[in-house]
C-alpha cells in the first residue's frame, strides 16, 4: 500500500479531460488499497471532500470555468503533506499547483512523477505579440519542471517525442490514459435518440457528424465547419454537432452562418458527463476531429466506444487508436476531412464495419491497464530504480 499525493490545477467540480483522468486513476488506486490525497485549487461550487486539500484561487479572466491557484500558505501545505507520510508525489500540471508540488518534492525529498497532459506551447497564440518569446520560455519551463521529477508519464508517443525535443532528461514512460468506457458501450433507448435529435431539428434518417471538446482555437473547429460546408453540399441531409463551449463559440457560429450552414451546425454547449455526452454520441453517425494539439485522444476513445467511426486529421496522439481504413480515416491534411467523411457517410456497410472495429479497438485502453502500469512506475520510483 502507498500514500500518493496528486497535485492538479483542475479538479471536480470542474469538467474536462484532465479531471476525468485524475478521477479515474484516483478511484482505481483506492480500489487497490492505496491512499490518494488530492491537492488542487478551491472552487465556489466545491463542497468539503475527504482527502481533498484546496489552495486559494481566482477565476481565470477570460474563461470563467477555470481557476488560477495562488501559491499561499506554503508552510501549512508542507506540514499537511508531511503528516500524511507520502510515498510519491504525482503532479498533473506544471502551473501554480504544479509549482507547489515541486517545492514539496525538494523540501521533503519525496520522489516525484508528473503526467504531461497539456501541450502548453500551443496556447501562446492567445498573446500574439509575445508568442515567439513565450514559446521559448514554455519549452524551457516545461523541461525544468519535468526534470524535477524522477519520471514523466507521456500519454502518447507524440508527447514523448515532444518532451525529448525539449531536452527533458528524466525517465519518460509512455502510459496511455486509462478510460472507463462502460458508460459509452451501453445501449441507449431509441426514443431517447429520437428526442435528442428532435431538439436540434435533426431528422431520424439524417447523417450526423459530431465533435466533443473545448471551442478554442487549438481545436481547429473552424476547419471542421469549413469541411462540413463541403460535406453538406454533397450530402444535404447532413448535420454537424459541436458539443462543448469556449471562447470561439460566437466566431464559429458566425463562420457557419457565412458558409451557409448555420442551421445545420448545432452548438449544444456543455453536456453532462457521461449520460448526456453518451446520448450525443449515440445520436450521431461518425466522429470528426481536426485538432493537432491533443496529448491523448480521450474524446476520440469515447466516440469509438460508442460505436462511431472516426474521421481525423493525422496526429500521433491518436495513431494507435484510429487505424486508417479499419475504424476510420487518418487524413494527411485538414482539407481532406470532407472527402473522407463523404465516402464514409455514403456507404452504410462501411460505416457498420468501422463502427464494430471502433468498439473492438477501444477495449485496449482500459482503466485497469493504465493503473497497472502507473503503480509499477510508482514502485520503481519509490525504490529509486529510475
């Protein structure tokens, strides 16, 4: 049995991919008898939770659902961690709470592991006048942060390559994020699907492409809409469902209108995970993604487990998930997504075959496999074998 401290700048009640990964790992570690303690930011909607310690935070200026931790009460934090007799510190961020994890590691001499969830370099476009300087700074900062830890978990081959290019010298281990895909594999009542489609004026036999994720520039959703305009010209009974929210929502709605598909592109906003998200997947025919900034294709896996073929821009983060020609198409350019989607949506037999293959492949990314490999890494780090 180990005592594990996890540090993260995002946690429940926030909803995003990193939170999902942390909760999954936390629950599976506890099932195996390990003690898990969470150190994260406070949140106005968070109640008191056992083994969850929160540092003061402020609301992120231009994204209300995010919080910025404040590095205060460090001495109190050290005393709390010390009293818990922690064996390993596992950080899930290099930002403020990640910075605190580094101080804990160095002050208490506890071995550290970090998971590189987010390609921070891809977010500097929000400050365009400083982009070149910030890119250099972030690469150096991420390298220094990773090297404070004895081991770095890369969720994909893509991230391992990236960290090596940054010059990270700590041990890097590729461990795909484990996902509990059970909710997405369950059957959904046809009346629920009909009701969901009716909400967005989608006919029973019309074709639906879906994307789930943050409506931010790094997700290339403008490319999805541009491709969909071409798809809709060829298949006039087609729709695009965009599940999620973000800073580009208004601009994306305007783009859809300008391209003449405003009534065919549906913005659902945030949906509850997993039930409402599952219903959205089950009400669709294929999943489409153009992002090149993913570290691990969580929503792609959810869609696959729901039985959806995938039309994707070719990216290493999903290279072992989407097998070109088997459960979808990996397009070498974002402009080719429309061609692949039209081919898929026109061929019912192809859709059915790829649908079954998606479910089969998704089973290789289980929560059990993830926790097995993570615990093994913890043990090596604690024994100083890495």
